[in-house]
C-alpha cells in the first residue's frame, strides 16, 4: 500500500486516444489539474489519478481503450485509493455499458462534462495529501502507454484552441454527432482571448480545433472561418497558425481566398475525401460529389500554391463495389495527397451504416493494401522532393525511438529527425533548456522515408522569422563525412 510522506504532491496521469479534439480536451483537463495543485505524471505507476480520454470513431480505438482499462486494473487492485477515470467519446456513448464491462472505473465523464471533471479532481485533491507511491511500485513491470500533457521545455510551444464542438452533418459511418452533439460555435472574442493566453504562456504555433472547423461561424456576428483565422493571425506574438479538421463542403472560395492573405498560416490543409466514388459518397451522406471535391482542390492550388493537401480515406464501406474502389484508387494514384489516414471501414454502433450489408473482410483488406501502397508511393515522392533543401522546423523534443536525435515538425507537418546538435544539453528537459528559447531549427534534409525525413540541424532561431545562428555539426556527423 501507499505510504504517507511529508507533503507529496497529488499526481495525475493522462492517456489520449483519437483526434486533436481529444488532445485539446486532455490539455484543458491538464491545465485545470495543474491550477489546483496536481502534477502531471509520466508513468501510471506514479499517479494518484489515472485518466483515459477515449475515442469511438474507430473500432480499434475503442478496443484499445477497453484493453487499457483492464490493464490499469492491476494498479487499482494493489491500491484501491487510486482513481481511474474515463472521459471522451467512448465514455459518452458507453456510460452505462462501461460500468458493467469495467466496474473498477471510478468515474465516467462525457464529452460535455469537462468542467464537472475538473470539479471532481478538485474535490479528490485533498485525499492524496502526503501519499507517495515510489517504493512499492518500483517492483512493477513497466505499464507502457504514452503520457500526455506532461510539462517539459517544449510542451508550451504548440497550443490547441477549440473553436467549435460537435457536428451537424451525420455522415452515415460517423458516431461523432451522437456523442459530441450538433454544432456549437464559440464566440470569436472568447477564442481570441484563449489564443492570447496561450501566447502569453509561450506558444509559438496555435492549432484551431473543431470537428468541422471551417463550418465555424460567430454566433452573434455571423463572421466565418476566414474572418476568424485573420483575427487570430493578427495577434502580436503569434508566429504560426494551423487548423484541423475541415469539411470539403464548407470551403467556400471566399474562405480559401481569406486564407491566402494570411502569411502566418502553415502551408498544409487537411481535406477528408473518404471515397472517390459518387455512389459511395451519397451512401456516406458526405454532401459533395467528386466534381465538387476536385473543384475545392483546384481552388486550393489556385489560391494556395505549394500547400500540402492531406486526407482521410475509408475502404470497404458497405456497398463499395470493385468499380467504386477503383475510382478511389485512381484518384489517389494522381498523387494529389501529400499524406493520408487510411482505414478499413469498421462498424460503429448507432450509425446507419452499421445496419447495412458489409463488404467481406478479405476483400476490404486486399483493397486497403492496394490503396496504402499507392498512397505510400505518393508520400515518398513528396518527401523525396524535399531532399537537398533546408527547412525550418519547430522542435518537438528528443526522438522517442532514439534519444541521441532531435524530433521536429516542418510547417507542412512532416516529421524530421536529426542528430542532436553539439550544444544541445543532455539530461532532463526542464523549463530552462536553452533550446526552448530558440525552438526553431533549420535542417538540411538528406534522406526521405514514408514516415518523414532525416537530416542535419544547421541553424537555430528564437523566432520563426529570424535568420538564426549557425550550429556546429555533431562530431559523429563530421566523422561520417
């Protein structure tokens, strides 16, 4: 059991499944927890409160969440004082069912109950005063998982700001409107105020987040998403702006032209296709045709030349014929997409498509492989074209696979890995880390992969627009030459 110490700080561990909306919600809860005296733990073994922020958009995410609840039960069995909390879309959909499947879960909070969750954390906080877990948990096997919202030297550089919740489009495969509700747009003044707070905390790049972000309209004035981006981009101190996830239907020429007048926008636009076949798009209730989609792509190329277009695609949707799939494959083979999130359709309880005749699993898997091969070729070609160039990136921190390398993201969201510069401090990544003050690095790209590019850091800069100062090449890199 846990033992009492002098004044051990209450600790909370967070894992997030799913989309950037969930990431933004996790960050909100982390900020609330920090404000009332919690510390964000990097391992579940060290925490008093374990929080799973769940997703139900894909079957795999749902199964992983339930599996993780079972995995964390071992900690609850060892010490019942630990609180296991589930939030997010799966919590909203399965509130009653979850208590039967995982009765060891202490509390379930839906997508509209973030404030209530924060209040509950505050009520629990005093229960953990002086309780430390260090000794008896040292013997546990590592629990794995990826901790979210942990504060380090680079965590404040990117900020998620939610502009809109819910969706009113009811695609036949999607559970989101059922678990997050219909469109609920925040007022522009409230959004701008939150961005200003993030900038004051040191954010260099802000991502505007919404389930259908470009459908945003100010509830009072009717100003649209282009107006919002212009207002946010005008804020002093903002260096880069990006957004996720738009809907093709809501990209008017006016909005795209507005975006073209904002130099601070990152040159990447996510445009979910889902299928390249009109009959399937109708069954999906996507509200556009392939001709409509191609027209939006043409507008993007006209107003935003050089921008990367990324997408989502589902294969094996109920009713998808060989001809339907071939239309999707043919469009992907034009290499219009710099990257794509591709999925085999999975049944979502409560959606119309769940009741339709399903494509055989073997057929869907074969189509998925062909689609993935075609898109991977497009991604590799996109990355190959960068080789020999020098790109400015925002540091993410150490590479998770190799702590002797640095991880960063280009403006068009390509992962870049480079050997640690010779002046990069080893050891703990704390708030005083010198690279946190100069988080922009220029990397000479040398090799391309499907996952991203590798290269050598040659300069670092305090601000995106700065020229930067030259870095000494790593000793290992010099020897290799």
